[in-house]
C-alpha cells in the first residue's frame, strides 16, 4: 500500500477537488481541442504544481538538499506549499547556431541552439520548414563576416561547396534577399508547437514508464505532414528535478508510490518545470500565435507568458497510440498508471482508455 503523508495538501489526497471534469464521449473530447476561450480560466491549478520561475541551474537537476522523507514522516505546511510565482518578465535568449539536419524518413529539420541569461543549459528549437527563423541568429553581430554568418547558420537558401555569401536571391527573382526579409509564414498559418521537456529514459532508454518518446515522435510526424512547426526542447529532465532525482523517484514508484508522491517524498514539487524560456524562444522565432500540442492546461497558461506574449489559439491533444487502439506506441501497466496519475492528480486533459 502506498504510504500516506499527513502533510500532503488536500488537493493531492482528494484529486477530485481540483481535477477538471473528464470527457465521456469522443465528441466531448474533440471539443477540448477547439480554440481556448475561457476554458483554462476554469481550471483550478493545485498550488504545489506551479512551476518555479527558472529551470534548475545545471543539467543534473536541483538535487535533494533536505534529504529523503521516510514514509512515516510528516511534512509541515511550509514544506508542502511549493507555491512559486510564475515569471514576471521573460528571460533573454539568443540563438547561437542553426544547422540543417537530414532525417531518416527523407525530410529535414533545422536545429537552433539557444543560450539564455538564467541557466547554463543549451536549450533547443527543432524547426520544421524553412519559413520559421530566429531573429537573434539573423541579427548582425560585432565583427560579422559572410563566413561567420554561414558557419553559425544565418544564411538563406542552401549551403554548398564554394558558396561565399550568406544571402541569396529569392526564388524567381534577381534581387538579393536577407534571411529576415524572406522569413514570413502565410498570414493565415498557425504553426503547431510542442514544448517538450528532456526525458532521457523515455527518449533514449526505451522506458515504458512514460510516453515522452512517443509524444516527441508524434509531434515530429504531425509537423512534417504540415511542413511547418517547432519543437521547443527544454533541458529540464524529470519534470525539472534532474536525472539522478528522477531515478530515485522511479525506485520510490517501485515501492508503491505514484509519480506525484514519489517527487514529494524526495522533497521536490510534483512538477518543477518552467516555460518562460519556451515563450522567449517562440518570440525569437517570430511566433505570436500557435497551436500547442499538449494535454497539460498549466503548460498552456504558462507558455502564453506574463503579458500574453504568445497566444495559444488551439490546444491539440496528444492521446497515446495504445489508448486509441493503434499499434506502435508505448504500452504497459506502468504507463497506464502514470497517465492516470496525470489525469487524476495533475489535471491533464486526457480521456482514460476503454481497456
């Protein structure tokens, strides 16, 4: 039996107090992906799920400075509050380099690597299509040369042996064009965006404890189909607690705790992620209106930014393939329990499977 902690907030011990009503039919679920009018304002966010204003300062996560809680311990109100203010101002980001990546399926993407002023991690934007470009990458820099611009990826068109200039003529035109002047999506186009947090176990180690790897693959598939889109890849492993702490949480899950309680036992918030960097990166890419691939209502509210710098016009749900009766996705009892915990204790907007 899972240990019971006296100090866990009521919104964890009684999930129905803060979990939005779940859809019961396909038609009701479909309505959740319509434009977000006032739906998010009706979602009560548990105080201890609010993410801090910055990502952990190193790739190893925040650690566990106060030690591990034993099942018999109780938590004081101060230790279980975990309430942090969302960002009041966005971080500063700068695209350091961009490179074309040919994909196994024959397509290609452009990886943008970002630095920022709040941590020392290398966050990424994986861009589908050639019309979404970084403003900070293309902006002139001190001692810029044509060669340095091409090497950092601030070029238009394609690189080829012997090329000497970063700008190239527009198609069917003899006039030169700078990268920024040809960087325009159609006015009626709202690109898909996925804000994806690093998950070594799910993306690299074939873990069936989560569907993170599947979500990343599905986002790429949908963006490739549309010919445009962005995966903002944030280096905040383990919902912001780092890989070492995440692996400890896995051991606590094997001892009978769900993913939320495991984090709390390690004296971490249930979700320590932040999305201010994602908002700043989307701004740098010139994306003011997006369609967001997520089941997490907190992410929708956070990505829009403190001053609504980015508008989420539509939330596009991400239903596991196995839960839709399709083959090729992550399956298993542990995955089902993990996702049900997200629904029942973290308010994710996802219908439970029929099986």
